[in-house]
């Protein structure tokens, strides 16, 4: 079974106002096609860990591997490219550009990556919107659709560059139970049909219990 993501003895310190050890010796991995969730009470270090794993925070000790390649120590420019190509990210808030259409929002990361023509990007974006059942919203402005729909558009945007792993930081934190269930089902479908790996930080026990594995954190450590 190949590994998509591996953290090896990751330690993180906050230095202000006093030295504080936020993450202690974090080692774990996510296999290809695995759907894992991270749980733990507020302040246990979940989001801090996710920002390191997503390569957005580089101020840590230890090693991080993505698709068996060591990415610790790479330049910000290189990391930005690796992240854009290999990591899809879904936040609690959708961060869509409200003046842009749904389709344009989904196309943005692929335009930034610049590997395909505009026509190919648009085609891929429409395909993903179809998979998520929201292709009829393609031309609508992002400000004109519902909260649940916005989160689905945010997932479509995270998928446009065909990432090796999708990471989520409380992706259902702002949604009612109906829409949370919807998001879970989309994630599960992506895992089952496309072999996508997923790593999701969540407070939602119902959500976590349906994933392949729960990584439990407390006080900056993985406890199970």
C-alpha cells in the first residue's frame, strides 16, 4: 500500500510570548485511498498540525513526505507549486470569490497551475461540478447560492488539479446535519470511485466515526 503523506517526528514550538511546545513527536501516515479524520478538543493542536501537513507552515522540526518525496526544507516557491498540484484544501468557510461565477471559482487553481489550456480547464471544472451534482449552478455568481452549495463548490475547486490528497479543516463546521451528511457522502464517493486520500480535522463525532480511521489528539500529541 503506497503512502500519500507521512509525518516523521514533527515538533512545533510557538516562541511568543513564551516558548510553548505545541506539537510533540507527531508521527503517522495516510495511505493511498484512505479516509482519515483527526479529532481532539480545542487547543489540542489539530489545525496547527494540518497547516504543517498542507505545507503552509514550514516552521517545524521533523520530516514531512508527500508521495514518498521529502518536502521539508523546500523553498516557498517550490512548496506553493507542490501544494497547488497535490493538495486540495477545504476550510470551514468556503472562501469563494463572490463576484465570480461558480465555474470561474472552480477553475482558479488550475489557471494558477498553468498546465492546461483554458478550454481543458473549463471542461474539467464542468466534469467535477457534474460529479458533485451542481453543474446547473456553473454560471451563477458564487454570492447567489446556498451555504451547502458553496461548500460543494469549494470541494470542486479543491479537486480541479486532481490532488493526491484532500485535506479539510472542519469542512462541515458551518453546515446543518443535512449538508454535513452531503459533504461526507461526497468525500466517501471520491475515496471509493477515484481512490482519493482524505484527511479531515473535525469536531463532528458522527462524521469521524464513518471514516476509515480516527487519529485522536490531545495536548499536541497523538494519543490513538
